[in-house]
C-alpha cells in the first residue's frame, strides 16, 4: 500500500511516498533556512509565500522519484496524507489545499495528520519491527512532550513544555551567543569542544509533573554571560546543553519506569542532538530499556513521517472520516476516531 504525503507546517516544504507505512520510496524536502536566517527565526508570512512557490516543484519531484504520475494516483496511491496542525496557519493552508485539490482531482482520499504524531512515528521508517506500546519523547522547535503510545492512534499525554520548547531554547541561546539560525546544530557542534562542567545551570525537573520548562535555563545563560565576560562560547554551549539534556533524560527515564515501558521512541529536530542521543542510549542500556532514535534527516520535519501515520490511520479507521476538514494551527493530539 502506497501513501503520498505533504508536510508544510512550519518552514520546510516536503512531500514523500512511503510503502506499507515503513519503507521509503521517495522523499523531497525544500528548506527555507536561507530565507529566515537573517531574522534569526521563522517569519510566518515569508514561510507561507515560500511554500506557495515550492509546493508544486516539491510534489512533482517526489512523484518523479517514485516513478508515479498524477494519472496513476487512483491505481497506485491509497491515500494522500497531509499535516492538519499544529503549525503556522498560512503554512498549513498551502499543504492542505494541495492535498485536498489532489484528492478531489484524482479521487484518492485525503487523510489529515497531526504533526507531532508524525515525529512520534518517524522511527518506524528506520526500525521496521517497532510496534506500540512505547513511550514517545518529542523534542522539536515547537514541542517537548512525553506521550504513551498504547497502540497506533491511542495515546496518553503525560506532559509537555510550559514555556519554551527544547529546540526553541537552543535557538534562543544560540542567538544570544551570536550563532547562526537555527542554533541547535551549532550549539551541538561547539559543545563537543567545550567544558560542560564550567557553569552548573539548574536542572528544571518540575517534580510531581511530567511537564518541562526551559525558559529559566535560558535566562540563567543570559545572566551568566553578562556577569562573566571571560566565559568561552563553547563552554556556555556545553554547560547549557548538558542542563537541557540531563533534564530531558531524567524525566524520560522516570516516565518509562513509572509506566513500565521498555521502549522509548524519540523524534523531533532536537533528537538529532549528539549529546542527547548518547545520554539516552547509555541510560536506557543501564536500565535495560531500548531507545529508538531516528537518523538525522528523519528527526527534523519531513513528509515521510506523515505518510507513515497516514498508513496506520487508514488501516485502522478503514475509511476517512472527514477528507475536507480544515487546518487547525493549535491542534491537540487526539485518539483516532475522536473529533
Ligand atoms: O522538528 P523540527 O525540524 O521542527 C519543528 O517541528 O519544530 O525541529 C527544529 C528544531 C530547531 O529548534 C533546531 O535548532 C533543533 O530542532 N535542532 C537541534 C539539532 N538539530 C536541530 N537542536 C539541538 N541539537 C541539534 N543537533
Ligand atoms: Zn516538527
């Protein structure tokens, strides 16, 4: 079964074809970093304009790579999955209109997907045998969430960030240190040569909840940099990264223990962080749990992960509930079948 997917929730225009929910046939991602980096963040209006320019070439390139024409859609493609939310309204609209137009023209059903769900399923493309139940850790530019995936489409949300998402904190601290956007990969790179014990930032464990809060560490970095002018950028990067990583690892492992989950599945841009990957893998090994980490290209936004969710949703629900539903920028993760 082939699923065609479109993802445009933020600043990447992406399209992909995936077979049976886990085998990549084609994937094309057009990044807008060059447009947004001079503003040190994503400018929503510029993002939606760029999606308009990119959507047709990206869709065309993904189909060409897969060797599929529009005329072959009814015969070869089972569903057109697209991101309904959460994300930027103008960006989401471009993907929704493209997917639903393609659906209306070809007769292939459109299926709406939650972007965070995409990150929670991305590992299935790498580990074909992976199945729920598992603990999903989503760490991206917009989200830091712990969710139990009891089954495909059945979730128990444990907690999330109360202020900055992990990636947002990385990007803001990088900006403060004069590093380019997006700052996460730069902090990761510089931290490798830095001393993570140079400054001991508090670990915000938010005891008694599964929530996160990273804005305090960010403010502590600002104060420390102002106070101590001789601090090396690489030491600040390493100390900040260590505080964020340790907090995420402690809370994730605590949740896995508390709910008796042996599998931890990580997703989102910050899952590409080398220190987080190492610490999660080492801690899980000591704890006799297995951690699943996507390859770098599947950590950040892509359409293959959306296709993957689309496959399981179609298989489980049998029919599409509302093929022409609207985008939802503030979408909250729901069990399949619930509206
Ligand atoms: O998942 P993603 O592409 O977009 C959202 O859904 O938000 O994540 C982008 C975020 C950015 O904040 C970026 O700085 C961060 O992921 N990121 C990293 C690394 N690579 C990307 N953060 C820390 N270390 C990295 N290596
Ligand atoms: Zn994302």
